[in-house]
């Protein structure tokens, strides 16, 4: 079992890796701290994952051989830049989605409730922001949110 401190250190190294080798790209590390997802441009889930301190790259999310792997936090093992960029261009990254308020730069970031009872969330309403917004891994979930909260006063769209 990996300790909490090791997981935090590993995820920090993961973020540093993508900041260094994907400079200028919009990369986010989100989700479960034990198995984080790497998001590119709020539009794609990159086809890679971490196992312990290994960053593992594949061409698809299916059971396919590993394309390239790199040990995070080791300065003595150089990164194969050519393999890394080949993977980025050739891999079948999955799509992801955000929900935005039409004609604005605001995206759905969470919810507030008029009543604190989330079992029966009466008065649930969306909150929007430029940062820290929600990313959905399926279009169906994003479409459901749009249908639930779009109306005369608020028009939403899947981005």
C-alpha cells in the first residue's frame, strides 16, 4: 500500500513532468488521487496512467501493450522526447466535456442548495466560474446537466 505522502509526492512529480514536457499546453491533473487523469485542453483524457512512480503511456485505453514508460522523480533516466511526442500525436485519447453558459466564458463549477438536505436537494442551482470547473468523462452526463438546468433565464451548452 502506498502511503498518503508518497501519493502526494508522486502526483506532484506527475504534474511537474507534464508542465516540463508539455510547456504551453493546457494540462490538468484531476480525479482520484490514487489514479489521476491527465486532461489536455479540457477536451481530451490523455491515454496514460501512473502506477506507483511509473508514468505509463499507451496508444489506446484498451488492453494494449505499453508504448513508453518513464520513472517519475529520477533525474538519471532521461526522457525519450521522440517517443513521448510520437505517443502524444498517435495515441487514441478519449474525449471529455465541460458545460458552459452560452455566450460567456463561464463553465459549471459546482452547485449550491437552498436547503442543506442533499438527500432531497430542493432548490439545487448551478454555480459557474472561469477556473475550477467540472470536467465530464461522458457526453451523456454533460447532456443531462444541460437538459436539467437550461431554461428561459439560463442557456447551457456542452463544450
